[in-house]
């Protein structure tokens, strides 16, 4: 989660050492790439939704996964 937070907040600050820590913890390169892709896509979609003024859906508060 620390790596995902770093990617979210300041992807340009990630280093090879950060990735190596994940490998040392047992992550495969494919898993690391997937974590980066998912994090980037969430950031992208959130920014697009914000730019178009899409209101929050509050699914967690309502306990519903769909409207």
C-alpha cells in the first residue's frame, strides 16, 4: 500500500529501490505492473469525473454497489 500511495501522490518519485522492495516481499513484476495500472486508472477516472462534475455516488455509505 505504501507503493500505491507513492504512485498516487507522486509517481515521478518512485525508484527502482521501491520496486525492489516489492520484489523482495514476493511480488512478481506482473503484479507490480497491475498495481500501477489499477492505481493510474482510478486516478484517471476520478479526474475525468471531477472535470465533468460527476457527483459522488456514495456507494459505501448507502451499502449499495449499484444505484
